C-alpha cells in the first residue's frame, strides 16, 4: 500500500498535533453532487451502487476531487448487516429503507446467525480494497457500520419509524430477547469492521443513529454496552499503523462521559451541544468529531464561514478535533457552499495549532 | 368559580408539599380513547372539534372520568395562533398540519399583526370558561400555547419538516427578519395565554416542540429568549390565586440551567435525561414535570409499574415533581395500560412525601 500523504485526520483522532484541523463530511459522497447522481443513475438501484466495488469507489472519490477533504469514507449503507442476514432490504422511492422479513419473535431472533463478512459481505471488503488502491495514499479511508441498537431498530420496526413502538416494546417486555439480538449484532459488527480493517480501512466509525431516542438507563444497557463490546473486539492496528475508532450517537450529547469510558479514540458530536463544553467534559480521554449544523450549508458562504470560525473558537487551541457536520449533508445543498465550508476550516484553524 | 378540590398539581408546580405526586399526561384527551374518537367523528374535522367550546370541553373531561388525573388540559391545537393570523391551517389525513400561505419573505412577516385573542381566538377562551364550569373544581385546568420558535417553524416550513431547511435558512441568513417574526409571535402568545388565564386557566404551559433541533447558541437566541419574554409578560395571579407557568423544550435536556433562569415555575423534561440528574442541576429554582418514555405504555402493566417506581426513586423525596410522560401519549396505547400508570404514580409516591 502507498504511503499516506495526508495523515491529519488519523493524527487528530489519536490526539497528536496537526498543522490545521482536518475535515470531512458525513455523506460526503452523496446526492448533493451532480456527479454522484450520474453514477447512481448508471448503477440502477441504490443497493446496486453499494454492491459494485468499482462504482462504490467512483462515488467515494468524487468529493475528494472537488474539495481538499482530509478523509474518504467507504460508500456503503448502514443496513448491509441485516441485509446479509437475509431480511430482504429494499429502498422504495421516498420511503426510506424497509425489510421484507422484519424480526419480531424469539424464533426470528434465534434464526439469525453472526454474519461471515468474507461471504455475504465480500462486496464491501472488495470495495475497501479497490478504494484504498485508487486513493493511492491521498487521504485515509474510513470504514463503518451501524450500531447494534440502530440495526435492531430497523430490523424490528421493518422500516424507518417515528415512534419505535415495536423495538421498544421488545426491549421493555422481552429484554433478554433484545439482548440476544444485540449480542448477535455486536459480534457481527466486530467481524464486519475487522474485515474492513484487514481490507485496508484506516479508521472505523460506528453510527448510532437512534440511540438518542432512549432513556439514559436504556441507552447504557441497550446501546452503549454493545458499542463498548465492539470497541473491545476491534483490531487496533493494521500494516503496523494504529486504526482509530469513532463512536457517534446522534442526540447523545448527555452521555459523552459514559461513551468516553469505552476505549474508542474519538466521539462524534451532533450540533445540539457546544463543542467547547463537550471538550471540557471528556477532557483528554477522546478526540471529538463535529459538530456543525448541516442546515448552515443552506446559508450564504459568509454565514457558513462565520459558523466555522465560531466552532473552531469554541473547541479552542490544541489537538483532538476533527471538523465535521453534526449529521449527514442534505441532498439539496449547493456544492459551492461546501467548498466555502471546507476551505474555511483549513484557513481559520491554523491559528489554533 | 367553585373551590378547587384537588390542588396537588398547583402545589407541586409551586414546590409546596403534597400527599402524593400529582400526575397528568400530555395529549391525555386524545385518540387512544374510544370516547375521544367518537366525539371527533361527531365534530367533523379536527379544527371543528377545537372550535366548538362544548365538544372541546367534552373531550377535555373524558380522561378525567376514566383516571384519577390531577389536572385537565384545555383541548386545542398548538397552531391556533398562526391560524388566527390568516395562514390557513389544514390537517390532511396522514400528513400532519399544513399552512396554505406559509411565511417566506419580509413582506409576509410584515403583514402579520399581533393577534387579538378576544376576536380571532374567542373560541379558545370560550372553551376555557366552559371547561372551568364543567370541572366544578375537580382539578385545575391548564392553558397552553406553542412557543414562538415552534410556531415559526411550522409557519415558515408550511408543514411538518424533517430538515428545517427553510426556517433555519431564514434564521441563518436573515436573523433580523426571524427576530421580527419571533417578537410578533411572543407578543401574541402573551396576549393569548393571558386571555386564557382571565377566562379561567389555572396554570399555563409553553410547548417548544422544535427547540431541540437548534445549537445551544441558536436555542438561547431564537427560542429561549422569546419564552423568557413570554414568562415576563404573563399574569401571575388570577382570582387571588397564583397561576404557575411551565416551559417545555423537547430535546432540551442540555439547557435546563438556562431555562431555569427564566422566571417560570416549572420545566417539562423529556425521557432522554435522568430526572434525578435534572433535579440536581436545577436545584430549587423550578419544579420539574416528566419524564416517562411514552413508549413504555406499550409494555405490560407490570413493566409500566416498574418504570414509574424507577422514575419516582430517581427524583427522590420532597417537593417539586409533577409526573408526566416525556411527550404526548401515542394513539395506539391500550387505555388499561394508562390506568396502571396513573394508579402506580399515586400508589408508589406516598413514601416520597
């Protein structure tokens, strides 16, 4: 593998000094880019795009050709694991993901096995290898997975949900069954992320999109416990280099201290808490990634630059900050606004290092 | 007006001793009750139901006839103010509220005047009078309004939103215009709540459903500032009795200390933070109302009772707790589960008083 030419992102995750604050965006390879929409059209369905290592590589690299981003992230979906478990993932237009065979009973849970990423999910590890080769050391590549709780939410509900009545029903009334499901998922995520690391992923991120709908007690027991299990099971090193891990719970601002007790290297933070306050709370235990409101990208470039400056000032001087949005970029964003954002991070952050 | 036979709720809001913890539920007059669905059918549309003081009174009292609740809440909608401003509120089946004439430009904002609750919203104050009479002192009656930020969100988006791109676009790029809109709304909410108090509301609550989508900075500037203005403008007393006020921001757990600096009497708390921790943070500045996850009502009565016990223990001994759900009750809940919940609060809480 080629030597890494830009290691700011990995250094920041490991809380080492950098020249400027590294920056990337969740869903940076996505619908706001016309070139993404063209590749997506060529591919057919969204899952066809995920399943083609060459096309997944093409869209992964597109934002890097436009912007001086400091990391690439594997183009894939958070629901590949339940799909590999045979639940029948479908993306119906305007509806979000649905599963043809949702998990509702003890029998359904018992039928699920820990996935073998080298079989059902080989298209993902193949994509990682192809992308690493194509990157040729430009920036590091991030692998990722959904968190066990978030995967379980979709698997039990069968689709996106507003109320989470089915998954919470199982959690409240059949906690042992829910733990059995979450343990199978945590073991699967460990296998999956380690396979991505062996294929060349240089950092990994766990997305807990729905942990924020839980009480503090339930979050610790049903989400964070399994993310901690994952961090414990991860390969921490590959090709002689450390492979840092990032945990992100959307709406999890109240639990940063608990999350920092897992042995992860960094926490993703959404925009609802002040990043300087978050830094005070976690101290030197972990790096922080975030946390600009994705909606600011609808505003003028001047206003975007102002917001970048505010967040950098809030984090303050020193190591341990990866700049990012607090959630994925929206499809209607003007790509020129993204340029203003990314450039502002590098321009304004030198003074803090 | 008849003497109040049960003043637990008002005493708890004022942090005075009570025999057991008072309890009510957000949306307690609602679709989970078959008798509500029958009245709703008779009324015609949802807004027809809100606009009829007699039918609004009928549904307000229905849950009190089933359960030993410690408060009644006016049956109405949070969007009556923008409707009175002429925006054309519609409820289309399965879609949530929409406005025919959303607010998008400086001209649209300038065209809005502070509402006169004795004209356009007389049906609300009439409902308050009719309900107070029908209650005959059984329990206190709560009046309410949406918060300025939450009203603005619906008014600018024109409908429910996932991304808030339009309202945040106005906030980021035209902050002065947004402040003009929010100030008109805050003045209107003051008029509206004071009219409800004069008509007989014995406590008032401001629902900030969408403050939680903001950054801390934007929350203080665009939501909390205007709720504080409202608290300052409220009549604090009527018929020689204090009229306490409650502020509730869904997803606002991070900002309780800031909210407690307004001169409100109580804060509503959703289920994502521990109520004992919330109590430690606000000290004796305010009472707390909450905070059971509404989804627990899908679980078995035994599990519901367990959760009630956990929350009461978390709050601990002493004054200042009103038990409630952390958000409105869901339409699919079994009414018998509600009975288990309400009874458990009274049964288990005596030991803490």
